[in-house]
């Protein structure tokens, strides 16, 4: 783990858990798929996408499960984008988000994802 990743992990109250299924992150305002969920906690998540995400913005997002996963509909989240970094080859972008709004029901579903 890099020094940057270590410092981010130290600031978190909950450890993030990598997701094992395909979960697409969609901007509910535009309908654009921002990327695929990489890891998540009760406080935030990271996604990997083909375009950079503007930092310090508020998003209304939908975490949409692969239809074959058997999960109920999407998880609806209000989140703030905290950072965005290009991958080494500049073809993908890692983005970190802080969850600022989530229903009790969807929070329970996130807890189930994180085991």
C-alpha cells in the first residue's frame, strides 16, 4: 500500500471492503455511468471509471447491481467526490467519495455488502 493510501485509510472510521460483484455507479441527474464500484464502507466508496470525476462536487448516485446478482433494486446515495487520480496509463480514473445521504434501508444493504 502506498503512503497516500495509508494516510487515506488512517482517516477513515470504517475499513472499506472490496466488492466481489459488478456494481455500476450511475449519476441519477444525467443517467451517465461514472464507473464500477471497487470498494465500499458505511462512510464512502471508491470507483474506477473511464472519465475523471470532478472533485468537491455533490452527486446523487445509484449503485446498480448486475441483474443476475439477485439483489433488490439499486442503492440510492448522495455523495461528495473527494479526489480523482488517473491510472498509470491514463486510461482509467480512480475516484473517492464520502457518503452524505443514504436511507436506513440502503445503509443496511451497504452493511450487508461489507459483511
